[in-house]
């Protein structure tokens, strides 16, 4: 089958799901039996070949696609007219090293549209713009205005977006897709957030609708952890794998799952909400909310636990280490590294709980690699060996546990990848429906 061959030979930094899943379905449609239908499919096939293998010659397109030279040339003329591809001349060398006749290279037009990726987090809002190959054109970041609630957060997103477009002279018509990631339980079809613990006034509304109005273009919204595993699969620690997990440990805790090469969202999009796992250490209140994983194991949970014992021996030293700032989870980890016994006790409690959470996920999903990311990931780095040993004790086969190579960019990279797929899919639909 041509498309399985394309999947093996792709060179672009994108996954081929858009092509390998969408195009074969098109071949089963009744319209494919008509001359016009066959022509549309041939154009789509040539486009897919260029997209996944370019720069490429006409001859090689024919070899990979199995199409005749006239059919390839006709398809390329159509694609060039639609500005989906570019043709460049290269000088071929003869055996005598003398310049030979000019040959044409067919290139995917990566600059035809731009992708906007937005990561709305509990600490920062990050916005990145790229071309259709994921090459970064512009970036912007600002602190999340938590005190202002939903209205202030949405206004800050709009402010960043408009500033980046203006600074880089990008017009609205240049944008091919906007994808945003957010914490909370999110319906990835409607963009509705039903619950969120880490942002104020951030539930029971459609983030997709609100952002689409503010940015004057359709915005696709997905849970930040689901996008993060997309990013890891594309450019991070899960690259070339089919089963992996990525847990973000920061203001909250989120989990993205890659199962059999696909991001797993669950029945209604809330798979990976491990923050609600009832992995209680000791909680005198015995509250269901206080007993959950996120309450104790997140960075905020560690800070909360310190606040309860700050008057014990060693507490004053930790406060002094923070200086004029509040004591953060990173401060506690730094104090533990310096030998502060209270900090060591708090860190060990968190490491134990994190390990139990990781083991719980591994017992069910059996990932090849387990990636730790988020604001606290760097502090967890020196403790990977401890976490791995704890996980090994309570699982049949423990995965490799690593710190994310993408640091705090996993979600925004996942949004970029999703945006690229959106444009590719829309392009294929346009070709199949409109090409004469």
C-alpha cells in the first residue's frame, strides 16, 4: 500500500496520522470511481508524497506514489496553482563533475500558513507561532493574572496574541490554526471546561468559544496534559515510542497517556486526571478532597505541608533561605539538598507519594517510558534514582523514568503539532472536495 511506504520514508517532523488514516477512507467513497473523484485522489496522493518526503523530484514522486508521469505533472500544476507547493531549480552534476541540466525539486510550502499555540498555565501564559513544519517564528510569555480571574486571564491571552502578530507583521489571514492548552477537565470537541482547581473562575464555560471571540478565529482547546504527551511524542522523550506517559508536577498534577501510538483521552475526555487518585499520606481532616494525590504531591501541596510544620526545628532556616520571597517547593528541595532535616522529611514524603502515583499508572498502562515535566521537574531530577527504586518495589516491570527534555514547552509543542495536523487535514479535505 502506498501510504504505509510513505509512513516509513517520511522526513518531516510531523506524525503521519492525518495522511495514513484520512486518505485510505477517501478511497472507499463512491465518488472515487468517477474520473473527477480519481483526479482528486491522485492530487491528494501527490500532496501527501511531497508533504512527507520533500524536497523531492518528480521522478521520485512517481516511484513512491505509483502514479504515471503525466498524472504527477497534472497534480503538481494544481498544487502549485493553489500555492501548496513550491518548485525550485537545482543544478545536477554529471559524472565529470561538470554542471549538468537543471532539475526541479518539489517543496512543501511551509510558509503558506502560520500556527499559533497557546499554553494557559497556573503560573504563566505562553504563546508560540510557527510555520507548517513547526519552525518557531515568535514566542511570548507572561505571568498568569490569577487575581483577576477568568476575565483577566482571557484579556492577557488576547494581549499577547495581538502583540506578537503586530511585532511580526502577521495578518489574521496568515493564521492556519490556533490551538490552546489549559488545565482542567475539558471536552476536546466543544472546548468546555467542566472543572479546574488551579485557575480561578475557570469552569462551566467554553474556553474555545471565549478565545474564538477574543482572537476572532476558531480556537481548538484541549487539556494541557493531553497536548503535552503530543509534544513529547513529537519532539521529546516519547519520540518514536507507542506507549508512554507524561506527568506534569507543578501547581497541579496532570497526566498524558500515549497508548498504541494514540493519545488516550477516555470516554469523555478526562482520562489522566490523576490528581484525584485517593493516594492519601496522612490527613487529620480525612476529607476526600484533602486525600487526593494532587493535594499533597503537587508543588502547592508541598508548600502547604511545609506551612503546617514551619514552626518545627529547621523551619526558620528554610524561611531564611527563601529570603524576602515566600517559601516555594523549589526552596524546600534546595534546603533538603543542603541537609535541612525538616526539608528532607517533607521531600521524602512527596517522593514517596509521587512514586505511588507513578506506580499506579504503570500497573494499568505499562508505558515504556514515564516522563516527569512541569515546574517542579528540575528539582526532581536529582531524585530520579530514588523514585525509580520506589516504583520498582511496587510494580511488575518499572518503566524508564526521565525528566522531560522539553522542560516547560511540552504542552505548547503539542499544541503546535495539533495545529499542523488541523491545517493538513483541512488541506486534504479541500483537495478532495474542490479540485476539478
